C-alpha cells in the first residue's frame, strides 16, 4: 500500500491512533517505534480492539499475522511506519488551500504559537498545535486535525538535531514562517550555536522554494536577519523606533510584574496601542510583537489584536505567575537552556518585589558545554539581588558556589516542608526533566 492508497483508506476511516490502548472502532493503527517500545508488537491487539487497519514495518509481525490466518486487507507492511505517518499527514494537508504558519525557535515558540493562535482566532477558525506536539510524531497528528472548517493552521516545530526542521517543514508544507529566536539549547544534538542557527534556518530554506511564501521576522535579531533569504517576502517587527521598514514597532512600558507594552502599525505611524498582558518577563515582548505582526498581515483589526493579547493567560508552566496561600511564584519550569535561564534571571532581578528566592534546576542536553554553561549561571547569580538560591541537579552540584544544593526535586520538597518559606516571590526555573513543575503545590 503506497501513500496514495493509504490516504484513500484514511478518507473512509478518518481517525488514526498510535496508541494500542486507545483504538476507536474503524480507526487506523500506525505502529510507531521508540527507544523503549515497539508498536509493531501491539498491532494484532489493536485490530482485535476494533481498528480497521494496522500499518506495520516489521516483516516478522506481518508474516506471523498472515501465517496464522490473519486478513491481509487489515494489516499492511511498509518500509517505515513513521515515514508512512508523515506521508499520510502531508497528503491530508494538501487537501486544504489555506495559510499554514510554521513557528519554531530556541525559546518562546510555544508562547508565540499560543499568542498567534489567540490573535488569529479573533477573526478566523484556527487549528493550532496542542501543547508541545511539535516533533515528528506531534506535527503529523496536528495536521490530521485539519478539517473543512479550518481557515488558518498554526503549526509549532521543535528540533534537537540537524535536519529536524527540514523534515517537519516537508511534512507540513507551510507557506508562512516565523523563528522566534535562536540560542544555546540541545547543544548535545546540534554541537554548537551555529548548528542551532542552521537547523532553525531550515524553515527559511523551505519557504524560499516559493516566492509567494511569507516570513515574519524580528528585525532586531542579527542572526536571523543574516540568514533571511531574499527570495521570500518578509514582514518585520522591531523595537527600534527609527526602523521604518518594519511593519510593526513595539516598546516596553513596564513589567510590574506583568508585561505592559505599546505598539504601532507603521502603516499608521501616528497611532500607538498600549496593552497589558498576563505574561511575566520583558523577553516576551518579541513574542507579543510577532503575534501582532501575524495578526495585521492577515487583516485582524488592532482592537481585536489587543483584546486577544490582554485575554491570553499562560497555563503551561511558561512565564506563569501563580499565587499560593504562602508565596508568589514565577513558574517557568517547562524547560531551560542557557539563553532562557539568563533571560529569566535578568527579568526576576529587576522585578520590584521582596523578598526573592530562586529555585533553579539543571539545564540538560548541553553536551560538552554543560559544565561551562552551569558555571555561567552560578556566576550570574552573584550579581542577582536574591535573598535565597537553591540549585537542583548533578550539573549544579559539580560547581563550587555558596548556594544550597539538592540532588533532585524530592529533596527540594523535603526542604520546603522543613523551611516553610512564607511571603516570598519565588522563581522556579529548570529543564523539564528536573520536574520542578511539581513544586507549586508545596509552596
């Protein structure tokens, strides 16, 4: 069964599952493999539960099924189930002549995606990536949610190795694109900052194939401007008031603690709009301006853009302000890398609140640069006006510092129970694997 035949089957059975525990009647089961599982081993079980078709890439599983009298029409053997999944999703995407906005970046891509979704939803029926379904499994799942009501799609793309964005772009075939920024993350996979820039730039490379495509770009980001392809129409945003070539200009007004900004459409340079968001951190200014730019490009009125920005409340452990019975928490514990850690510390340092406490988890997937980057964080903390600092994880344990250290989040929970901090503003920041997102209920 080739990709066209698989899609024809999908049109008759328009539901796909990759989880043998969830097998809706008449659905298609695609047997994906991972480091610790092999979906091929559960293909027959999926058929028994009601799937109409199982797609496998194990000849052994397929032959055993057929030899035992299995219905050949209900199981197909392909060279690579993940590729078959991507091909199916791409064929489905091609049925829709709509704008598909791809968003990637080292930091801020999920927040930017949510802001763009909120702004566009003021005028359009928007289908966007849910949560962080931004990898080679999540993107196909997102694309298969496209339906006849969808007017614009917003697809987030993540990467941890060279070539990842190229693959995702070839699957989603976006006609618009946005890179939030580039910084030091997943260095173990990319090897260097240059590797990060090249990989994120694969989105630009894909869009450059068609002069009708559009790139939304931060004109203040020299790295991104340096790799901007001239073949593609670009729509820029900036914080430089004199940069009139940008469509949108924005300025920071305050962070007390929420981000307050003003922006203008340079097509109407005499009109400024002031907006108070529910976002923590001046680093979110670029993310907001990106959403404004995308909204204006697609004809969303300024008043509706402002309403969307003011209404959006983060709820995904990203720049999220939480008030408990005892403390005020700045929860940014979804992920961490050197760039986002520095931004979080800078922002928390200038917040006019007291007393301050920082609970920082180690940054993972930094490879040979890990020791150096954790030392940078410790050095930075020496200039931060924090009353107390707790460091979590083996990477921080290896660095000499005057700060209290913990092996893991369980030790932190025990220390909180003993210490019982009260009345603090507490920054919680760390890689997702440190599981610091569990701490708010204990503080």
